[in-house]
C-alpha cells in the first residue's frame, strides 16, 4: 500500500509526516470498504467575520498574508467551504444594517459600503490565494430593527408585512456582492432562529414561519431575479432540534422546493454528536445538503501559546454556567482538539457533507466582539507585537480540510478498537483519506486493510492522524 501518514499530537507533532512506528504490542484492525459509498463532501473551512477582518488588518502585510496562506494556500489547510454574516453579528465591531432607513420597503437606500471597508477585501484576498477556490455561505443574524415586531436588534420576529422586503434584501445583497466579484454559493435564512437569549443580534422563526417565508417569498424572489442557483439552507441552529424543523421544511414537494438543505451548529453539547438527529434529517431529505455551518470553543478567552491547554480537559462552554439543570450533563469540561476531531468524524459518519468553523482569527481576548462574547479561533494573534499563534485546533482542522477534498465520497470503515474514532473518504482523484483520533494516553497499533493489502501502523497517545492512500494502491 502506498501511503503517507500525517500526525498531530499532544507530544508536539504538528502535521508531521511519519516514516517509522513503534509497532510493539497488540494490534486491532481498521478495514476500508471503498465500494460502500455515502455522502459527497461539499467542503471544510471557516468564517469571514468583521472581527477577523479587523484583527488581520492590524497585522503587518507579511503576517496577514502568512495567515491567509495557512488557511487557503496549497501548502496550508486549502479551505473549500466558508461562511460570512449578512448585516452585523456579535463578531462585528458595532451593530449595523445595509438597510438602515425605516420604511424603505423598496430598499432604495440599500448599501454594503460597511462591508467594503475590511470584510470584502479579506474575502477577495482569500480568493486570490485559493487555487481551487471555495464556496461561500452567507447568514443574517437579524433583519433591520424597523422590520421586526419588537423594533430591536435582539430577538423579536420579522413582521409579515415585511416578508417581501426581507426577500428583496437577500436578492440585493447577492447582487451587490456579485458586483464586487464575490459569488455567494448559499444562504441560510436565519442564524439561530431559536435566538440566543437577550444577547446579540437575533431574530426568531418557528419552522412553519421560516418555511412560509422561503416557499412564498425568498425562493420566488431569487427565482424571479435570476438568482435561483444560490442554495437556500433552513434551520441553522443546534442538532437536537433537527427533527422538528426538517419535518416542516420537507413536509411535501411544495414546502421543500426552494430548500437546498439544512444547516446545523454544535453548541447543544460538548461531546454529543446527535447521530440519531443527523440520520433522521438525512432520511427525510436524502437528496438535500446537511452542512455544519458554525462551531467554536465559546465562553473562553484564548490561551496564548499554551498548546498543552488545547490537549487538556479544561475547556468549558456556555452551558457549563447557563444550561438548565436537566441539560447540564450535555456540557461537561472537554479537550478542545478532541471536541473538534470527534465532532467532524461523527458528522462525516452520519451524513453531514460540509463542516464550517467560526472565526478565522481573533485577538488574545477572543474578540473583538461588541457584546464581549469572547471565543477562541484556530489562529490567535497579538497585533501589538505582530505575533501569530497557530493553536492545535488549526492543525486538527487541516487533517480534514487539506486531505478530504470537495467531491470526495465518504466510504465504509470498520474498526475493532472502540477507543479509536475513524472516518474515511475517497477523493475525486481516487486517493483515500483516513482520519483517526486516539483520545487515550497510550499509543495504539492497528492494521489498515484495503482489499487484499495490509499495513501495520501505530498512532501516538492523544493524537490525530491522517493516512493518505494513493490511487495506485
């Protein structure tokens, strides 16, 4: 078998190519079944936010370029699927809308000038660096307050009298970005339609309200304006609520006509992937996309140049403090690198076809964020000293994004050792990428079997490993 083995581990390896292995001790079996094909991969990546754009603008030209190369260049993560926000979000410098004038139902004052300052230049620079290109999904956190029943940035619902105006808003946004040379591949109807408490920008929908808006307003508007190729994704919140949403969105041919798929987030739990919900969503709409559009280490200020923390069970999330008592069991402390690798592997093994991280870059505070909702990004920077810290999360993401390419097919992978987590995919060039997570404190030896070929390999303690099998094998 002609293979290349890349490993990142708690003992200091960072995408290190391995040649020699300690093969002592008992071994288990991992057997690949390329003939068993599942979903086609849309891509992996992260998100362009105004906060990330601002932080990057504070760095030297050299460091900014280095980070963009690390994410989008051929020698880096080769991100293929990304996201950005429509209007402001918590990871903006302030609250703003492209349609600030109350009562402007024809959106004659619509303008994306705010995005032209730093956000659009960042996206265009990434496009220049990316050889293969990447898809971009855009999501609104809220409509302008004047379109809502509570007249506020936070919470409330879109007034039905403004459904046509809000649909027109999407169309104008897509056209404005296209005029800048940026083609938006997909949109989600609303980021987190259940809301996020009385915190940052949000707008509430029920499944029925969102489906009505898409079926009778947004879908027809994009069709009428020649933008029907833009994918529309429903839901866009945590997985535990999937069943209630997909049953309404995909209830019949008419309701599902304009939905290209469903978007999900990971914040329901620090360890649970919710495979039953993911499988249900696929079963009810097997021909639709199922894309993870947001994930991050939230409610934490980044640890600076402290790799050990990212490999230790010390991180907490919002639910550690704020989850209701009957849901606290879903939010224990966790290992950041494990959470990322475990979630992506679990998603791939349960029909998810795309996985998008949140902010590309944040500062040492975990911002800027106008609400002070500090979070961690894979890359942390200190603009004052022009320093960059690539956290172990960055290297974890590369194990998937660089080696499992758009158009790859997830394939069958059976394992004997239950402590190893494994996923595998066959790329368009017929190479096979196998990603393995070892969460234990001891090395694991396994025999990788593909057809009649076998290879004995070991994975370090606390490690993520990608095995790339060439097409000639």
